[in-house]
C-alpha cells in the first residue's frame, strides 16, 4: 500500500465538521499522508499542489468554494457532508471512515466524476472585459437593491433571443439545476447530461419558459436596465458566493468550459435517492393529524 497525500479542508462555520476534525485526521494519518490542514478561506492552488486528494469537511457550499479556487489547478475533491443536501458531498462521516483505507491507497484508483464548470466574463458596452470567473453550480444575474425589475436580453450562440423583465436570470449546470434553478421553477437535469439551463427569475411574462441549451451554446445576458445604488445593485453572482456589480450595457457571457472539477464518487450514493430523500421529490401529501 502506498499512502495518498491528502489536504484536509475544514468549514469552521459548521460545529459538526469542527468536532469531526480529530477523527478524520486520525483516519488520514493511519492510511494516508496528511500534507496540510486549512480553512475554506485558506485554500490556495499552491497548497493543493502538494496533495493528490482534497478532503473537505462541510457541505456542498464548501466544495463549491474550493472548486473555484482550484479551477486552474484541479485536484480530486472528496466531500464529507455536514450540510443539508449533499449533491456534491457524497460521503457522510461514517462512510468516509469505513472506506478511508481504500480511498487513501494510491495504488487503488479513485472513482471520479468530472464535472464541467461555467466560464463567465463580463464585457462592457465598449468591449472591455471587466471581470472573469468560474462556477460549478450556477451564474446568476440578480436584480439587487432597490429590487425594481431589470431587463436582460438573452442570446444563444450569438443569435439574439428574448428580453426578460423581472428579478434576473439563472444559468445553471446540471449539478446546479437542483439549487436556485429548481427553486425558480427551472428543470432538474441529470448530471451526466452536458447542458446549461436558462431560467428567468419571476419573469413579468406568462409565456417565458426555462430553456435547456446544449454544451456548445454560448449564452449572452445583456443588461438593458439595471438597479444602481451605492451598496448592492444588479450583480453577477457565482455559485451564490462571489458577487460582481453590473452596469447598464454590460453583457455577461457564459459557456460550459473546458475546466472540470473531479469529484470523488461514493459507490453507495445514489442521485435519484438523494432527490427523493432530500428534496422530497414526488412525495405524496403527508398524513398529518387534522389534515384533510
């Protein structure tokens, strides 16, 4: 057995994850080689280059943050879930501890799922690139304070499409389709399908419907009307964590890029079971006392 080099990342805002640090350290020391421990904000590409595997104690948000930091220097990410859903973090603590010897053995190949990321750039009306970023779940143009309707012209593959008036637009990967996208009425897309969903947020139209676009589609969101205040205002939000202020005339250009995040799969984890158990997918009305 050859020990695998591991970077341990801890979400210090989750008490259960903090409490589990000692036992996870012990498991890594027993079967692998611990090359470092960091909080989510302390992860850097330089630190991750020393590792062959990144083990993250937290939830899906923890993995999203790490994935963006390591977009240009990806490492296999294994999430131990202490959050609510766990679409990205497929292991619970018990399962990780049980499978640690095999996971931390370099001679045993990891079962990986390569998930493509959204490449995002903000281009001003005069053609200047004002901002670039990446997202594993979604890129959202959101109205922001003072929360008046904004206008966003949507284009696909360079062809001008509809203009939506409302609270914004969500562009999501299949993994991100079960996050903000589904809350806004967008479709659930199976992760193995390479596509992007485009979902309006509270569109002021009865005829605007979400769109599922192929991987090759280049999506443009041109801001025709924005909210502008000293604090807040219309913004591009990546994975619900990074925010960039938008101006009238800006175009947000989005594409499912070549960057991928390798996620370590749990053979006991089931996407469909997670949908049913965590999202109560297609569950019948509960038989509660006093109900009809």
